C-alpha cells in the first residue's frame, strides 16, 4: 500500500498528554532516574512533563499503529506545555 500520512492536531495531542495518569508519569520518572543519566539544562522538576510528553508520543505510536512519528514542536510545544518534548542528556 505504500506510505500513508496521518496528521493529528495539537489539541488531540494535548488531550492525550492530559489523560496520562499521574501514576504512569511517576513510574516513568522513576524508571528514568534509575538509569542514572545526568540531564543537561534541566532539573528533576522538569521530568514529570518530559515523561508526560514521552508517554503521549508513545501512546500515539502504539494506539495508532504508527511506524514513525514526526512532531511540529516549535513554537507550539514550549508555549503550550512549558518545555520542549525531549530531554537532552549529558554524555
């Protein structure tokens, strides 16, 4: 069938971000912290939103059966969610 393009709105993405349960975010943050990866230009207070954005992206990949995903991140993501949808690690 070839390549198919499916688009989703920021509103749809925000709904998924907001629907992520706090318990899932806490578990993901704990998993990240257990890796011992130092992060650059962020603090541990940034981790819950970074996790929430990651889990929402993961949800789209899994629930929509996507093989790849791109994201228009500027300027919407930091303006809407207060941070970029990725975490830079030191290394």
